[in-house]
């Protein structure tokens, strides 16, 4: 199972808000069927390698159609098994602290 966090945006759009491009990417992610969590600084995808990488590729191609330069930050954690970790990793830390965190 892969947890992949990424942020992608055009870099050659000075003075413009990036929210239209982020919305374009989120529409692709939301329609993909892959489990995800949106954060203020990126999006976390959870699934098998091929499916999450396909979503990242689809997002890239959607921007590349009219953006001459794209920046992306990506980090990934792969662990053998099929257990969902998107929430369980947070739950484990909260359990050790004995309280809920703002997530």
C-alpha cells in the first residue's frame, strides 16, 4: 500500500492565483476513485502503486496541456500489505499521546 503526498502547480504564471489549476487537479483526483485527503499544502493519495502513480500522471497531463512549466513536490511511503494507513498512522500517534490532535 502506498501513501503518496504531492503538490503540483504551474510555475510560469506570475501574478495569478493558482486555485484554478489546483481545482483542475482535485477534480481529477476526486473522480479517480483513489482514497485521498486534501490538505492546505497538498494532497495525500492512498492505494496501490500503479493506481496512485496513474492519478499523478493524469494530473500532470491535465496541466501540461496549457502550462509550459510545472513544479511538483512528491513524497511517498510504501509498505507491504493492504491495510489502510491514511487514518491509522494518525490514530497511532494520538493513542500514544492520549488525546486527539487537530488534523
